[in-house]
C-alpha cells in the first residue's frame, strides 16, 4: 500500500487541488479587481446574497444601465443588418471602461438614428404618394382614352374625369336603369387610384356589392414597385382605372425627393458604418461590465468598513496569479488600502476542475455527461481515452470503413483553426468537438479490421498465404470438415480462407463471443481496481477490506475463472464444452468433469472458487454497517454538550458561508439498506454486466454481415450484368448504403453501445459522479456563452 502512495500523480487522474479563499476589497478598487480576476478566469465566487432578490442588491442600477445599453446595441445591430452593412471591426478588449461616457455616446447615436429613420420614413411616404399619383395619371389616362376611342372617331383628349348627368345624384340605380335613350350613358362616373396587388380581389368584391354589379372595373399592374417606409420592402401595386402639366409637376417633385432620399440614405449609412466599426468592441465592453456588476452583486457590502467581502474557490496553483492580479488592481486604482486575500477552511466539498486540452476535452465531456466526478475522485476519462475508441472498434472493425472515418477525422483536424472560429450547426459542432475521438476510433477500427481481415467485408492475403486449404472441391458444400490445416498459422488476424467456408460463421461467432467476455472481465476488473485506489486516496480502509476484496473474489471466482478457461482452451485446442463446465460448476460441483476437464486439479479448484464466491456475498453485506455503527458510538460516547465555537469561526454571522457546519445524524437502518442494495447490485450486476459485453460480439457480427450483404447482393450482383448502366446503378446503391448505413448509422450505433458500456458496466464499479464543475468568473466564458 505504501508503494502505491509513493507513486507520482498522473495528469487528469485526480482533479486539481482547490482552496477556499476570502477577499476583502476596498470599494474604490472593487471594480478593477473583479475585472482583472475576470481576465484571469481562475476564481469561482460564491453568492453571499442568495436570500436577496435581484432588485435588492447593491449594484442593481448599474446592471439595469448595462441592460439598457445592450438593448441600444442590439438596435444598432438590427439597423446595420437592415441596411445591408457589415461590422468589420475586430473585438478588442479595453480593461478600463468609462461606463458613463459610453452610455452618453450610445444615447446620442440612438437619438440620431431614430430621428434619421423618422425623417426617412416621412420622405419615403411622400415619395410613395407622388409615385402612386404619377402611375394613376398614366394608367387612368390610358383607360379613358382607350374607352373614348370607341365613342368618337377623332380621338379627342380627355379633359374631365366626371361626366355630368341630367339626372340628380339622388336617383337610384333602378330608376336610372328604367330610363331609355343614349343620354343614360352620360350618367357614369369614374374613380382612379392605386392599391396593393394582394388586395385587388377583395377590392373588386367590395365594389361589386356596393354598386350591385353596376360598374366597369379595369386594372393594370404598376410599372414600378413601391417601397414600404416601415419595413423597407418593395410592394407590388395595381392601378384600378389633365395629364401633361400635372404629370410634369409630379415628375419634378419626384426627382427632388429622390435626390433628398439618396442624400439621407448616404448620411444614415455613413453613421451606421461608423457605429459598425466599433459595435463589436462596444458589445464586448457592455457584456464585460454587466458581468462585473453581476459578480459584485454576489459579494457582501459592508457600509461601515467601506469594503466588499467575497468568498470563492480557486485552484492552489492559481493563488500566486490571483494575488498578483489583486495587487495590480490596488496599484492601478490608487487605493490606500490593499486587498486582503487569505485562505479559509470549508466544510462543503470543493468543485471539480480538470485542466484539459483540445485532445482530452472530448473524452472528459463523455464522462461528465454521466456525472461530474467528486472532488479528487479517480477520473475515468484517463482510461476512456483508450478503452472507448477500442470498444467502438471491436464492434465496427473493418479497415476499409476505418479508413473512411480516418479521412473525415483528418479533414476536421486539418481545418481546426478555421472551423474553431466559425459558428457551426449543432451536428457539425458535435462532430468537430469529437474530432480526436473520431481519430482514435478510426485508427482502432483499422486495427480491428486487420484482425478480422475485412476490407468492406472482403478478406485479403495481406500477411502471407493461408494456413488452410479445402479438403473437398467446394468447402461450402462439404459434408466433412471443410478446411484442413497444412502449414503454420496465419501470422496476424483471421485467416482469409475462413471466408465463404462452411465453418466461417461458427468460427467467427466463437471467436468474437469469447473475446467479448475477456474484454468485459478485464474492464470490470480495472473498475474495481480503481475503487481500491480511491479508497487508498481517501484513507478508507473499510472499503478496501469489506468492499474491494470481496468484490474481486466474487467476480474472478466465477467470470475470471471463465476467462481462464477460454484462454486455456485457445492455447491447448481442447474440445471441452465451456457451457457445460460453468453450468455444472453450480449444479453438480462434485461430479467428475470427464472430457470437459481442461487441466489437472480443475474440479477441486472449481469447488474452492464456488465456496469463495458464496462467502464473498455476506462479506460485502454485513461487516461494514456494524463497524460504522460501532465507530460512531465510540466517537460520540459521553458527549452531553454541544461543540463550542470560537468567535472567529462562528458561522451565525455569515449564514451563507461555506464554513457553516452541518452535523449529520447516523442512521444505522439507512446505512444497512444502502449497503444491502450496493451488494445485491454488484452480485446481480456481475452477471448482467458480463452478458452486456456480449453486445461487442453481436454488433461486430451484425456489421460484418450487413457489409457482406451490400457487397454480394448489390455490388457483385450488379457487376454480373454486362450492362454499363446496371453496373453504375449498383455501384451508386452500394456507395449510398456504405455511406449512410454503414458509416453513419452503424457508427452511431457502435458509439452509443460503447458509451453504455463505459457509463454502466465500467464506471459503476468505482465512480460516484456526484460532484459539481468548477465554473470560474471568466470574461472568455461570458463572451462565449453570449455568442451561443
């Protein structure tokens, strides 16, 4: 045990050591100190004002001002986007921000833009009215002149738009209809105007009902589109029915308005361009300021001492950097009083923080999706880096498909710099984040594919000639053993001669099923070993004696022994039936094994292992709860008084402090039930988890058979026809099936099954996952969250 304690620490094996600190910051340097800590991003503040609403906090007015400035900046961004301009400035950080000056500047820009928009809308509305009037004059004249030409042969110009009738306006349509003679035609009136094209049908129906069908309706599409002054969208309109002089006046005024509008648009675009050049900088400044004031609202404000008191967590390695940033803040703010930074004791568990890079981050995210590691708990991500892509490859093994995945992973890695700065979709973002997982998955898939000797389900003699040959003319139709061995074994992987033989499926089934059991038992033993290292790290000798040891005995007495029999059978070539051996180990442990005996002394060994497994169950269940009860009774024996507290560590004055102690009562029944559940879960889980690893065999076989079906029943079948079109269709179907079924759906299926094996079968042996992440106050994280 001392040997393991003296081993050097492994990166990522344990989370970073954290310390609980308290800051006492003078008011005059508080803003600058929080800003510098935000740039550093290594201190997680605790909210000491949880009992207060957001409107009761000290800096609520500053937060409201920042929110108002954010609204103005969003307004500027919408206006720039509406005008078709781009904000081309790079986001530069300015550590010292004059919030009041920026607020005044933004208000001036907003007032100027609103005024320009209002003037532009009025001018555009006037311009639209004149443009509509011009089109009405043109179209109405065309209508009336074309109608008049049927009445008069000399083509007289239209001078009036109302034909006076001899009948008064009060005469009804029915009375007018009863009058005879041509003079009745002179009682017609006409109106002209322009409406949106989408409302022509409704307008026509309304007129038909109002006039009871006594009208002549004529329309023509306007030659020009009209801009809506509110939405800036072009609207198509329709003309619904003294020409020269009025038209000239209208055209003159339209020309003047066009010039005025053009000048106004150029002036507005110049103002927006000036804003857009600094928009990203302003937005980042406001986000930083709001984050600073939100953090300041988490601190206790002491009016009498004119200082702010804050508490939080930071990694031990970051203490010098934090102290240097606080000293710099004191110097830059010209404060006469320095910032006090000191370490405190805390009762609550610290947050979990792993320093990852672009390679290990994806594997850490896979583990964190199950649950964040408890503080200083053994991190499964260290082993997941290798075991996860390897178990995936066991199910996906095909070195042709592996090469396709490798090409995709290398493309993502090669474009890493470009893609990391772009906003990707949800699927592409997930794929890009797991590019290094995809890389190892593809490499291990190529390795396992070489072992299975499958290249798009086709075997190749890569490592030399086959060790087998056919005894009969056709191995598939042979009634005896199809293949006989005539030379040394194939040097690496599965011999290609098994392909197509009668023994292919039984042989591969046996191989992959036994291999799945070996891999499963090995990984579960690794998980139990990690629980041992956790117990050593946390100085928990009870877990070692009454949990680790009986678990190792129980698992390896049954399934470790099965793994040993598999290896012996492979090495000796025995024909023993392992199913029979394991079943009768429980049903008839004292019977003679007969032809199923693989080595001398197997029967006494089986009796000993069975007895050890039976003893291990109560060993796990009973001792630990009773020992905990005795230790608790000895610890609190004779205590009739409460724990005395000094004034320095009295937590009553700081109700939100992390130093507040919570005395937990010992409940024996709860402890015993928990231990019983844990023991039963392990015993039953040893059987179910071992069977669960058989998914490695099932999915590997399914992937191989599905690939074989597409190759033989699609590609080879199409290639059997002496027709170029049929061959191309077959090749296209094979490529489509390979890309979308084998490379996408099968990849996702194998990924999810490998994920389940790690979360359930591996991590439940040692991993509690009941911690919480270290989330420091960081400007980089604030800006990244806002972009998302």
